[in-house]
C-alpha cells in the first residue's frame, strides 16, 4: 500500500474509534462543547477540578480498582495483581490519557478486562439495576484522575 493510502485508511479507523467512543460517553450530550482530544486522550468531563482526596476514596471503594491493581495505598490490605501497578502512573500518563483509560479503557486496550467506568451502551449482560447507568459519575472520574496524577 502506498503511504497516502495507509494514511487515509488510518484516518478512517481513527475517526470511527472517536465516533464510537463519543457515542458512548454521556458528557457529550450534556456538555456538547467538550470534545475528545483523540482516541487515547479525553478532555475534562466537568468544569470542576478533580478532588484527589475523594479520588483516592473512589479508588478504594466504589471503583474497586484495587481488586485488579496494586497501588501505593498501604492502609488497604489486599491489592490485586492482574493489572499494572498504579504507582508512578501520574508520571507515565497525562490527565487526558488517564481519563480515557478510566472512562472507556477498551478504546485503548480492546481486549481488556478493565470495566469502562463511563460507558452505558454496547455492554454485555448488564444487571437490571445498572441498566442505563455509568459505574462512576463524570465528577468521580475527574477526582480519580486528580488522585492518580499525584502518583509520581
Ligand atoms: C477487572 C480488573 C480491573 C479493574 C477493576 C480496574 N482495572 Fe485498570 N486496568 C486493568 C488492566 C488489566 C489494565 C491493563 C490494560 C490491559 O492490558 O488490559 C488496566 C489499565 C489501567 C490503567 C493504565 C495503566 C498504565 O500504566 O498504562 C489505568 C490508569 C487504570 N487501569 C486505572 C484504573 C482505575 C483508576 C480503576 C478503578 C476506577 C481501575 N483501573 C479498575 C484492570 C482493571
């Protein structure tokens, strides 16, 4: 394939990915001025800055992140070991990259076992009580992003 053809094909694939992700993310509807930066990065979901203290609480409780991830939270006894250690993740990834990986990790890792915390369509076997709902709210995701950004 000539490189211009490859470029055209790649652009089409990227555009499809962005459209699919955009269709799933609730904030696109309530905040149409917010746009994705790209396939692996996501713009802020709310106007309120994330609260790292609450983000840590969400990671330990509602997010169940420690069932899969290890993190520098020694006060929590059992950490999972099926996912990358979150220690230093704030140095490896910028906030728009962290946000995308939490909101809809399948955009970045298509076969991942990590749940899409801001997705409510296109899911399999959702319990009736959870239908039409996201696991975390946009503000909770902002809080988690703020907390992970402190892990340098
Ligand atoms: C069911 C297991 C599971 C849960 C629960 C889970 N994750 Fe993950 N996560 C993974 C796996 C596995 C990966 C690595 C991507 C892959 O290869 O699938 C990952 C990747 C990530 C990454 C990218 C890490 C890097 O270094 O590239 C971040 C950030 C992340 N998860 C944050 C979270 C946060 C925050 C939560 C809770 C809100 C969470 N995860 C909950 C399994 C999980």
